[in-house]
C-alpha cells in the first residue's frame, strides 16, 4: 500500500481519484482503526475525484488506515481499496 503524508497542521482536503464513475453516487471516507465515517465531497463524478477536509477529520500524528465507501444509486456498495491505504500524519 502506498503511503500518503500530510503535516498535522494541514487543513487542506485529502483528495483521491477513485477509478469509478461516481455519477448519482455518494462516498464515505473511513478513517483509522475504528473506521470513523466522514462524508466525502465528490469534486468530479465522471473522473472519480473526491475530497475530505482534514479539518473535519482532525487527525493525530501517526499512521492511519483509510478507505472509501461508494454507494451507487442502485443500492450497490463498494469499498476501495478493499484492504485500505495508509495515511501518515507528521509533525
């Protein structure tokens, strides 16, 4: 799993490009070992660009597991990546 790094003082959005068409879908961001849920903003549905403001998550320093849950309009649910990615927050 590739690691992403962000500084603990960043308030920018954590962005990702999910390889799916997100038209009429909703995306939830899972963060940490307890998989806390945050609503993601779909920036471009056709290209799969999503974002979650880090100020909403307020992460502590360290390594955190992350996932994206997609809920399509037909009721289909998909979690990507299935085993998650790693996000590193540094001082």
